[in-house]
């Protein structure tokens, strides 16, 4: 089974994916590292620019039939059995990205993306089986348990569980308005 873990940068994908892969005894694949290994994409400054179609084609060929947890903000584009969209209060996203010394502009972009569900909407367009998980106030271990519980119960679609417009006022200071 291929499980894709996607979400806004800083939402906790890598932390959760590694733990989930360990629990399931699945292979962990970071899409960026995979692309670099395969010589896909082009470096523009310190950002890797990827042709999503090319990436998906290669991934599909290389991992068909394998048990994989694939981690990336592009993971919802690969042919996965289940797409997990991790969510976090946009303020948490902001604080984590700020701590990584991201520019104000980049923090703002990503906070806005989380606020308005950009990755969720893309994921729903790509895959029937989309499970949304709110990580806010939970430990990575708790998030992994929640994902495992849902999968074991046969849940394949659970969306619409957060609405960050309710906390818009708290998020405004981070937006580039
Ligand atoms: N419930 C949680 N789930 C996941 N991460 C959490 C949670 N609570 C706190 N964290 C912390 O949030 C940070 C998330 O960073 P992480 O690198 O996993 O995010 P990411 O989504 O992979 O980011 P990027 O898209 O830039 O790769 C880590 O420091 C992690 O310890
Ligand atoms: Mg990561």
C-alpha cells in the first residue's frame, strides 16, 4: 500500500511520516530526496524545481506494489492508496517556519496556504481517498495513532474537519496584506 503524507510546509509531514513508516514497517520515502537521487528537477537558488508529471511517472514505476509512506507537500500527486493531509493551526505553521529563518514573505505565503486549505483542495482533486488530520495540540505519536486507527477502521475519506477562518484574527499578523 502507498500512503502519501502531504500538507503545508512545517505542518509535521516528515516527523509523522517517519514514525508511521516505522509503526507499519513500511519504507519511508522523501519525494525531494528521491527526486535528487534520480536526477529529476532543477535547482533554482536553493529551491528544487520539479516537473510534477515527470516526478509522478518515475515514482509510480519505481514503487508500484510496494509498501511505502511517501512524504512531501507534493505527495498527493503520486498514485497513492490513501492521502493523509496534515493540518496545523496557521499560527503553529508560522512559528515553525519563522524558527527556520524563512523570510517574512515565505512565512506569509505558507500561512495563507494553510489558512485557505490549498493542499487539501489539490488532494481532493487528485484522489478519492483523502483523510484530513488536525495535528494541533497533539504529539506526533498521537497523530500517528489517529492515522493508524482511521486506516484500520477502513476510513478512506474524512475531510472538512478544520476551518481556520474561525481563527483568522490570530493569523492576520503573519499575512502579507
Ligand atoms: N503533532 C505533531 N505532528 C508533527 N510534528 C509536530 C507535532 N507537534 C510538533 N511537531 C513539530 O513540528 C515540526 C514539524 O517539522 P517537520 O519537518 O516534520 O514538518 P514538514 O511538514 O516535514 O516540513 P517541510 O514541508 O518543510 O518538510 C517538528 O519540529 C516537530 O517536532
Ligand atoms: Mg519535511
